[in-house]
């Protein structure tokens, strides 16, 4: 199988993708299960990305699954309980998802 992430923007402040708990959870699970993940960027975000340095892109990607939301509050609670570490901050999840996205965006830049 394969997971395709359709991302509206790579800048965390603008990206709906990183604010949704299900999308972060799916990418985290795919990474842990060693399932291939591809990135599909919206055209305007892709164009801006091509004009940006990798370091700036990496700094723009922020993942904080504990602030992400779900439409169903019960889903949100259940997912956060699954992925929160002992510290309750889901640090491992955030790190894995960010590293994966930096890698995927690097692939787009190297095109």
C-alpha cells in the first residue's frame, strides 16, 4: 500500500493538513509501519516551495498533534490518547511526522 498526502501548504501557520489530527495520525502510522508516503502539494504551494531553501522549509514545518483537531471530539480524544507519550506531549509523533515531511519536501525540491 501507499499513502498520498495532499497538502495545501507546507508552512505550518497556513496548512490545514497539520491542524487535523487524523492526517497527522495517518502519516505517523504509515511511517511506523514502513508504508510508502508520497506528497502532493497544491500548485501555488509547490511554486513557492521551489523558490525556497530547504532550511527555511524545514523551519516552516511545525507539527503539534496535541493541538490538532478532529470533527468528532471522541475521535480526537481517542487518537491523542493513542499517540501521546508518557509526557502527554506526543513528542515522538511530532518529530517523526516532521522528519518525514522534510524528507518528502526535499524530494520535491530535488525533483
